[in-house]
C-alpha cells in the first residue's frame, strides 16, 4: 500500500484522472515523452504507467474480457497502432516480453542494458534470429509472413521465439500494422528509426541510474521490487540505480528497498 499522497501524485503524473485522459495519437506521444516509458495495454493490476489506464482516465481501470466490444480498449489499440506508424516513440516487446513505449530520450539507456550490437550478434543471437535479421537487413522492411518464408523458419513457435529475441535485443521494431487482407505487422530495423539513440555510448551503471530516475520522477516513490517489475531490470540492477540516486541527493531511502523523491513535498504542493 502506498501513502495516499503518493497515489495522488501518480494520478497526476500517470494521467489516471478523467481531466487528463488521452484521446489522440499526439496526446499518446506526449504521455510517453512525459513518463519516459510506459506499458501499452496493461491495467491497474500491473505496476507502472499504462497507455490503457490513461485512456480510461481512472486509477482502478481493469481490462474487460471482451476487449473487442470495449470502447476504451479499442481506442487504446487504435492509438497504439497509430503511434507505431508515426514512429516518433520507440515501441516493441522488450525485456521479459513486455510490450512498451519508450521516449527517444530514454532509448539509449534501455539499449545500454538490453541492446545487442552488431559485433555481438554471432555470439548472443540464436541461429534463427540471425536468419531473420539477414533477410531484414536486405529488405529493410518486411511483413511477418514474408520474413518467415524468406528466412526458411517453418515452425511458427520457433519463428515467434526468434522474433521476440530480436525485439528484446532492440534490433527489430514494428513499423506498421496491417489488417487487410489479414492482420500482420510490418517490421523494420530499430536503427533506421532511431539511429542517434542506438549509437550513444552509455555504460550500464549510468543506464541503471537514469532508468531509475525516470521512473522515480513520475512515480514519486518506489517500493521493494517495483522498479524491477516495471522495467525488466533485475532487482540488484534496480537497486544499483536507486542507490545512485540517493548518493547524488535526488532520492532518499527511508527503509531498505524503498526510495522517495528528495523534493516530493515540493512536487506535491505544485500539483495540489
């Protein structure tokens, strides 16, 4: 349980309020830039900010079972597709299979932790992942079915596993969603849309700290294990990031594993 004032702070920063509802693709992009990174279609049962929750504009939003007939779930799905098409923020299935949006300013820190560079691919990527990547580097953009055929991976599960591997390594991202004649994603190389961000040289310790900073700024407070659950960092990595914030005076730690913005009282007064 979080203190009521922290929940109120998150309501403001994560736009869990009817007056801050996201309704357009421009508002969705602005939300991602504001929070730094966010889940896409998770609800109040999962930690961290969420595009679906801010579309609903309420803290206790729960995704219905029949999402096709739910207006809020449908709008979130449409906005997600539009954000992918515009390519102004990073979207992919990242660490631990999380489908997340990441603001361009935060992409270098995520890449420093999870990205695989070209000179590491042979040792760190599976043979299937390298086969898909070889095709995509030749075509630059291709649909899922074409990539499966051209890479020679006939087993659907193996293909999906290899594709998740490429997304988690921040090498491949969706660039378009097509529904006719049948549903498919069009894929491209992440370096095509985010060349500057993926070339930045950042050490892992700095990345841990800046990912922790980004989350704490919008969360106000983080409890044991929360940062790891939201981002996919390990708990030791999340701890290193939060402890670095304490050392520089950005955060305080009232108890083990709990971190609070050092100027939280000032920030609370600003939104009250």
